[in-house]
C-alpha cells in the first residue's frame, strides 16, 4: 500500500483544499445560507446525510459512522427528532430496538443542500474544457471505486445495520 504522507499526496491534498476553499468563497452562498439557517452542527448534518442515503437505520449504525458513543449519538438524534428532521420508531417485537428515519423536512433540507452544492461544483468545473472534464472524471471514478472497495473489504459498507 502507498505511504500516506508522500510529497505527491501532500501536493494533491494542498490542491484539493485550495479547490474547496475557492469553491466555498466563490459559489456556496446558498449552501452557507441553508447551513446557517438550519443551525445544525456538522455531526448533525452528517447524520442527516447518512439517514437520507441509507434509509431506516439504528442508533448504533449512526454511532459507528460518526465514531461517537451510543449516548452522544442518542442525544444528537434526539435533537434532530425534536427539530423535526428525523423520526424514531420502536420495533414492536423488541421495544429496546429503535430505528431512525428521515422526515419530509429532513429530506427536503438534504435535497436543497445537495442541489446547491451540485450547482456550485458544476459552475466551478464548467471552467474546464471537455478534455479536462474527461480526465478529472476518470480520476474521480477511480478514487470512488477504490474507496468503495476499501469500505467493503473492511466489512463496513457505506450503510451499516
């Protein structure tokens, strides 16, 4: 496996951070407004994304994903339930087991956030010519596949239960 801290990786990370910084300053005003208005923390937003993409999940699955204790995760989920972004239901056969689902309000928030981020990225990437877009697309596909394989090989998968 490649060493993590090579000069090539450091250069790539610096450039990715610069891309993200420029994207944040140039086009993400709508995204930032949504985030500010929601008054959600980063772990809460990550939780909403996770439940949005994975569907009905357990608190322990969220806990594993966030790498937080069950108590901290339960508290975080409680806040999102009170705010109307998530719902919680009990398993009728085992009341100790609770499942978390995204509400219409939560799904709407994540959809609007994703749409604004997609718009920002598309505007930034539209500066590339078709050859640049094709090259970058190939690299991103390769990285995505390697990341998916890594998660699957570690037995984690992207959605846990």
